[in-house]
């Protein structure tokens, strides 16, 4: 679990990468991620990352919870 605080109200999106080998980047093979990844609202994934609008959620103040499912393709 990751907890963020002090965010101003607005529209947000979250991208998560499981950097399995700790090299600080998402490793790919022929453009296909070799490590886990996910986005807020768990949008359908095609080629490339989803549009901001597919992953965005409003933060009005107070707290909100987003569950991001990691996907592994290779």
C-alpha cells in the first residue's frame, strides 16, 4: 500500500510499475513490458499506455482509495 497526503483537489491518474530488477525503468521486449504495470481505474490496455481520461479519478478532498491491479504480459 502506498499512501499520499497533501494533494490538492483535482483530477489525478496513477501509473504503477513493478521494477523487478531495480534498474529504475520498465523493461520491454519488442515494445511489450517484461515487468508488471498498472493504472488507476484499471482501464483496458491496448498498444501503449491508456489515455489520461481512462485512468483519471477526481479527488475532492479528504481521502480516496484506488486499487491498481498489476498486469504481467511476459
